[in-house]
C-alpha cells in the first residue's frame, strides 16, 4: 500500500492505473478505523482491481460545539489496518488540500429531502458537508465503485441521491453494519464510552430489535411504537434524540408496505450513537 497526500500525485497515479484498464473502488473514511471499515475494504476488493481508501476529518460536516478538534486521529494504526485488509492506496489530504480557498465561500452540495429530518434536523448543515466532501473525493479519485456502511443509513441515502442527481458514473455499494457480539454497531465514537457505558450500549440495538418484532408482526401504529422505544431507551440511561420509522427510501411510512426502516439516535455519556434496522413484514 502506498500513501499519497497531494491531489496532483493522486490524480497522476490513478490516471496511469486507468490507462492500464484497472477498475477503481473508493472507501472514504475519517480514520480511527475499526473492523467495520475493514469490511468496506474487503467488499471493495470484490468489485475492483484497486482499492483507494481516504482518511480526512472533514471540518465542513461538524457543527459548532461538535468534536472536530477532539476527533481521534490515529494515522499510523490506520495505515497498518488498511494494509492488512488489502488496501492498495491511501489518500490523506490536509484541510488546505481539500479547501484551498477556505470553507467560508466554498460551493456546497445540498441534497434535498433525504438529508432533512433525523440527523439532518439534529445536526444542521452536516449532510451538506458530507455531500460536498464526497463529491470532491469522487472528482479526485473518479472511482468506478464506492463502498459506504449501512450503519449511517441516512448518509447512504444522501450519497445515492447525490450520485443519481449529479450523474456520477459510480456504483454505490451499501455494506451491512458490523457489530460486536452483543449487538453494538461499531463506530469510531464508541471510543468515547466508558467501560460501564460500553456494557449498557448494546441495549440500543436490543430496543431496535424489539420494536422491529412488533412491526413485523403487524403493529403499524408507527408513532406509538416510536414513543415506546424512546421511553425504553430513556429508562436504560440513554438520552434519545429520535426513534423514527420510515419507508426504506426515508419517506413517511406506508401502512401497506412490506418493509420499513427504524432509525435511532441517542446519546450515552459523551457518545452520540446511531443505528437502524430494516424490518420485513411477516
């Protein structure tokens, strides 16, 4: 695996690979990697000849008071993990490389509808920052395929719409959530949890599954189910931001549908945890 930091070096290197007819895959990350990221790399290898991972902590997607400055940066460890997973190239630009003229007057990519509500409501501007930096990474790398985790369900929906609406010739692959044996979705922010909170955190997924069982069995009182799930989370020490049931395209749920997605965000100590569960009607 080689590591490149400048956009010009990256473009030059990838242009040669394209001339050789290589299929390129991109795995965008913010670093502080875990097994879930490595699963993205493994999936990318199934669809491409060359896997490019990026590590960039994107300031544009962090709001005031969020953890941009304190977000864990573990480059050396990340490089070792990516190399062991079979990544071929790592791109690690600086903020100045990505936003050479600064962010204040930078063009922003806004993906309407799917970016609204849920995390988009709780973190205003977050998905504009995600859509903007992903668009830039797509232009830097020009991949044939890009892999994103399904844990960030709304983010994946935003990126799918972005690619469709802006006609990027890129196939987006959603990769199933990687979990601990207890069910906790792997996340870089799990590192903010204390040992006691780590024992409690899998209850988030347990509440999702319990709600999903009721939904699958035919209980389509969506608002009531969401209220019950929020109350259960609060009883177990979480501070729930939302529990919401949507159609799988994130539109309001249809009582006649055969499947839905339950989405949750809750705080536990310093960590903001998100998760989701796709439910099929029995």
